[in-house]
C-alpha cells in the first residue's frame, strides 16, 4: 500500500465517495487506483443490471463529485485499509489547482455523510465533522427535510435488455442524428461505451458507428465459425461473427477456446476512449440499430470550444478501422472518418504500423547492440546504456533465474546477494554485447496484483520484459581475448538456475550451453548446489534510512574520520546525495560532498512537506552522478556530519591518472553550486571546489547559464533606522511595514522598514561617488565599516567586516555583511573601498528579526532547511508585509563595533498587509509542522500566543513535519535519552 502523497488524474467517479485515479502515461495505459474517500459514506448507486435502485440522492451525490473533479489533476494518499473489506483502499484527495479537499467539498455540500467515530478515520476527520454539522443545520443535500425532494431523488432508470426496453424504441424516441446530452458510465473497449442519456435516464450501450477498435476479449475462432469481427454481413449491417462470439460467451459453448486476450492496440484504444469521455458530459448522436439489437451512434466530446468525434480520434490515432456498412449508416462526418483513416495509413501508426513495410528500421530498437552496464538490478537483470543512442535499456538474461532479492520487508533469498555482487564486480562500467531474443508479458505488481485484479473482474495490466543473451569480451589466462556468456558465468558458480520452459515457449538460443553450465555447477557443488554448507548470512546496519536517528549514525563518525575508507555506491538519491555501503564494516550511510548543493529533484508530498517541483538541471545532475558513481567502488574521506545524519566529505573513484572527485566534477560541469555559507578555508580541498565553481561560472554552464550581475538596488525600497535602544519584553506592541531582504534560516532573517527615505538616500549617495576609481584601504579590521562590491551584481554597498580571512597585503580577503540588507559575501582587497563619513553615520537599514514565540529548527537539524525554504517562499519577491514587534532583545553576539550585532533582535509576528495573527507567517509555519511554540515565553491566554498554540496542536494531531513521529521533545531530552543499541551487527 502506498503511504506517501502521489499525483494523478481523476479518471472516473464511481459514486459520491469513490473515485478512480490514474497515474501518468508512459508510452501506454497508465496505472490506476480505486480510492474511497476516507471516513465518507455516500448513497449507493443502482446496479447497472437494474437489480437494485438508487438510494435517495445517490445520483445527485455522484454528479456533484463527478462535475467537480473528473479529468482534474490531483494529489492523493492512501490513509488506511480495512481487513474486513479486502482490496479496498481509503484515502484523501486534493485537487491540484485549488488544493481543495474532495471529501470536505462533498460533506460541506451535504452529498455525503461521515462514518461514526472509532476505528481508522481520515486525518481530516475533525474538519469533516464540522462541515457535516453545518450542512445538516442548513438542510443541504442528504439532510433535506423536504419529503417531496427525497422521493424525487430516486431515479427511474430505463435499461435496454433482451426482455425489456429494446434499442429500436430508444432510437425512435430520441431520433436519428440528434445530439443527446449524456454521461459516459463505462468503456468496454475503444469503440464500445455505456452511457446514461439525459435527462430521461436511459442506460444504454453505444457502439461507435463505422468504427471498429481491436477487441479486448479476442478468442481464436473455432472451425466452422463465421467471418471475423469487422467483416460486413450479407445484408450490409453489423458483422455476424461478433454476435456469434457473444452468444458463445454467454452460453459457455466456447469452453474449448483459449483464454480471451486483448488484440494488439486494444488497451491503447480503450485508454484513449477513457481519457477523452469516461465520466464526462458528451453528446450522443444515435445513428441506427443492427439486427442483433445493438445501438450505433457517434459520441462527441468537447476539446476546448470545438466538439470532437471520439470515432475520429480513434481512427486518427491508428486504433480503429472503418466499416463500410457503418459509413452508410452515418448522417454526418463520414468523409472526415475516411480522411482520418487515410492519414493514419500514410503515417503507419497503430494497427497500420505494417500497412506498408518500412524501408528501414528507423527508430526501431536494434535486436543486437553494444553498450555499457550502468546498473545491476538483480542476479539476472541489468540496465545497459546503448552505445549508439545513449538510451538505457533494462535487460533480463534469457532462460535463467537467479534468487530474488526481496522487496521492502521481504528478506533476500539465499545466494541472491552473491549473484548480484558477482555481476556488479564483473560487469559494472564494462562494455557488453546484447542480443535480444524474446519478450514476456508479466502483470504489473506481480502475480499477487494480478490475482487481486481478477477477483475484482478488472483488466490485468501487463508489462513487457525483454530477454537477451549478454556476452562480455575478456582475456583468459594466456592473454587471449575471448567472449563469455554472462548467464553461463552465473550457472557454473551455482548462482542461478536454468528455467525449464514449456514445449512451445521461446528460449535462449544458447539453451544447451546453459544446461551444460548448470550441470557443471551442480557437479562441483558450488553456490546453491552445495547442500552441506549454509548460505552466507549478511549482517549490516543501515543508518541512511529516514527512520534512523542522527545519533545512531553519529556512532560511526569517529571511525570514518580516521582516514580514507573504501565503499560501494549502493544508490544515487540525487546529484549530490548518495547511499554508500561499507562491506567490511557492515554499514550503509547517507553521504554528500562537503559544501556542494545540487539542484533538488521533484519530490512527492509528505506530511509536513508539500510536493516539490524539480529545479532546473536536477535530473541532469542526477544522471551525471549515477553515470559516474552508481555501484562503483569508491574511496571516501569523511570530515563531519550534519544534524540530519548525512556524512560530509570527499568521494573519489580510484584508478586512472586523475581520480574522479565527485564534488569538483559536479561544480565544474555546472550541475551544482557551493553552499552560500561554504568557507573553502575550513574544508579539505575547499580551494579546488571554489576553483571548479569559478570555471563553471565563467563558462556559464548549466545552472550558471543566466549568471549575470543583477542590479538589486532598484528593487529595494526605502527604510528608516529603528531605535538602538533595547525595549523590555513587556513594552507595548508596535506595528510597522517591512520588506524581507535576507533569510538566514528559519529562525533568523533581515528586514527593511518600508516607506522610509534612508535606503534611497544611501543609494543616491553611492551613485554620486566615484567608487571604482578610488583606492582601497590599506587594511581593515573586524567590525570596520567600508564599501564592498557584491559579487553577484558588481554593485557597491555599505558593509562591515565580520572576519579577516587573509591578511596578505597583496591580496587580502574579508568576509563582510551588508549593513542595509543583511546578506554576506566574501570579497578581496580590490572589492573594498573606504566609506565616506556621511554614509558611515547613517544607521544600518537591515534589522535582524525572528518569528515571535516560535522555536524553529536550526539549519543543520531535521526540517531546518525546510523551515528556511518555507520562510523564504512566504516572504520573498520584495513583498510588503506587516510586522507586529512583540519585543526587542539584546543580541548575545553584539560586541565591539559590529553595527548589526549591536542592534536589538526584533521578535515579530509577520503577515501580509491586513491579515491577522491567525493568517501570519508564524501561524503558517506552525501549521506546516516546521516550528514549535516556545514554552514559558508568554502567557498562553494572550493573543496571538493562544492562536499559535492552536496551530501547533493542528500540526501535532496531524503528525505534520517535526510531529511526524509524535512529540519531538527538546534538545536536552534527546541528549538525556537512553543510548541506542550498538551500531555493529544488525542483521
């Protein structure tokens, strides 16, 4: 069961509390999930066979939800399953565009009730309960007290059946070629649909006229059977073979036939119809009825402002053939369908792919190719990068089966790890020859998922597996080049078995050689054939998992700091984050190069974290690291570790004249940046990292492609200095307008006071000075004021020296902080100037602030970076905001002549103009689970503290962010906690 937030599209609305969500399409029909909205009970719809009636308001409930969400992008999560209802999943669904909770919408409109408290419930149960109370009080939907409305809410559905209503009477009632409003209820195949005709509520099966899509239930015809489906009957009407096949299916006379299988492109045709019309409002134009009582017509759906024929869409995509008898039946659009089929034939798409044999293979993947092994998936599966086009192809070894590695909590089978490790050592990074031999179709999710789908009478989705013989060129003991079959290498070592195929199964062309290799392994009693020896048992401790605390990982830090350690890159998580395995120590760790930050990959939503979109070049950085490091043996030098349990240091690939160093390589390729707080003097190899980034910036590579000096002074508004006095904590609140200029962390940021002329005055004075032509001061001390040139835009601003990095008289280096903005930079002696006394007299315009009453994780703690990013997004873009100054606090770091450090720290409640404390950034951060209310800082009955406590309770009850595992406790609690078990030897 999926536990995280996923993205998809609402494909179908089954009832007022159940939807079907499909994932993204990757070259074929996408995966689907049927999800019941957690804690909801909507009225049940009538069965489609007419054996039951609607419950009151069932149609209204379904229609409300259908019109609200069908075809809409959404984010969803499975909240729970019930043991007494197998195969049914309950979850939460939010519309992506409006971030609306579907369950809350349905309940607040009165079209569904919520289950009684007890057992597993929706995480939003309290909101649902409140919404139901309001709907009940207002008499909405199901809560209506109008007896006439209740009686009228039960539909009278007219269903076409053999013994009841016939298709001809339906055609006569609605008329030929007239558009009828309808809702498509089901899609049996690309050209067979079931629809409810409105408003009379006729439930009918409609076949697309003149269009024949591949069948989803094709059976091989028995001797003496009629013409295949699609052949015209003698009277010019529908084909007889289809009716005969249907009769055989009903009566069971086709029991000797093989199981029904979809014809080629049947799934694609069905998916096309589902994606265009399932659950949508359409117009049905009935065209005729054949002698077997089948209703034929056109289905028109909306594509923007223009109506589009579904039949035409199928033909254009190459998923349907035209039937002449049907074209004669059509009142309009017959010519359009003929032209669409002609174009599909010319393009050789879909079922017409072999209409005219292609002159060359074109883009077809070769049956034989040479490539480099970039990943070992298991003992009989690998990923090979095609040398010709760079495409990665997943290849399974023909006719052998290695032990399974297991999934999630499942333990690997005996010898599975040894088989995978053998292939890794022998093949990773090596060039191999691949000869594709045959394909197999296997169900998505394995046999268990297939059985579950069959139990629900659902179509089992299949995927193709390509099988091949893989050979590698190696030198033997005499130095002679020879080609070795990888499958045989596994078999002679007892690390795989030969598959015993059925007589008519496809198999490896080297099958006899494989049998001989297996016999050799059995004779020498190697691997799994040695029954007298127990298989190896692998003990390891994985401290890279999110569920592992940083304290557990910290136990290994002294060991790793002793010097270089040899390990294996187990996984590549992102461009600058890897999972390393150290076999000798039996431990897995999470590792990142010191000071290097690669673009963030897209992430799915999690409790306390919204889904994140991919940053530019994130996938390229991931591919770069994966290409060079995945499953390679590396040498690691660990410097330290962060609060999240990630080890930081340098990673190199040994060998060659110049070993590959991951950190500088990413920076030089323009696929990463140094962290803003990175200090090259404090990190081993820091100068190399800085030089690599400088080269990428100069060449404007990748993430630096738009690297240009930016004029930031035009975006900064005026401000006036605040008092340098230090008011007591009980001083009256002061409300001012501010603009956030710099976010240091989630607990520290800088603002400028808005609508004050000081910043404009300073900017005008700087423009009037000939700063560039003036000379640099001979030497600056810590706390000294100066003019410094900001490296990102080459503009001059007032600054204060925080640290003297280098006292070299020829090239001094300083770390400075800009007085009017709060951001920092490293500058050389050529980028500083003496400051005019008039400018030096103006107090700093940047005021250091923190969010009042909040305790926010530091940057190196869990959720610290998330809190900083949240604050940056909420306040960025030069937004004018309202700040309520709760108190002023003397900064502990204030000393000497540090102008910013000598100013008071402002504890503020920050919000957009006109918003209350409940809508403030403080409250939003608490609701996101990225902060806590400080204990003992104010009386909880005071406003806004009482509001903040409520926001914190919401996050705690929802297990959001830092509350995901309950109360995180204080730092002192963590230090006094019972020590974790020894790190060594977890199985």
